[in-house]
C-alpha cells in the first residue's frame, strides 16, 4: 500500500532537517551523548542565535529533544536509530565512489 502524501511530507521534513552541514554535525555529535547548547556552539563555531535556530529546526522535525537544567539547555536524539540512516548514506557514497572509478582502479 503506497504511503499517503501527508506521510511523505512528514518524511521530507525530517530529511530536510538533516540537510545542512551544521545540523548534520550536531546530530552526529548527539549520537554519542547529550550535549548542552554551549558544546554544540563550539562544535559548529556559529553564534548562539544561529545554533539555536538550527536546534529549533531539529526539534520541530522530531529529531532532538531538550531538557532545561538551570540556565543550560541539553539536547539529545529522540530516536538514536537516525544514525542508521546516516550509515546507509555512507554506503551509498561508497557505492557511488566504487561504481564511478575506472575499471583499472577496481
């Protein structure tokens, strides 16, 4: 049974949330542990406002969740298996690389 258009758009929202180098780096960092905003800001190297916008987009897509502790906000992956998707992307990239290499290089 084909998926509904609504469900397709929900999937697109999640995938689009990953489609930025800074957000992708944050998701990969959060795969190992939860982090406070200050750690993610250091990772990305952008100002606090920009990092907050990225985190808001990740949160609105359902990829991350936050927990305020005192003055700090900590983020974590809501569904850590999203990294399985990233592993799959790596396999696609490897396959693309091997299929575009010349026959002598294989």
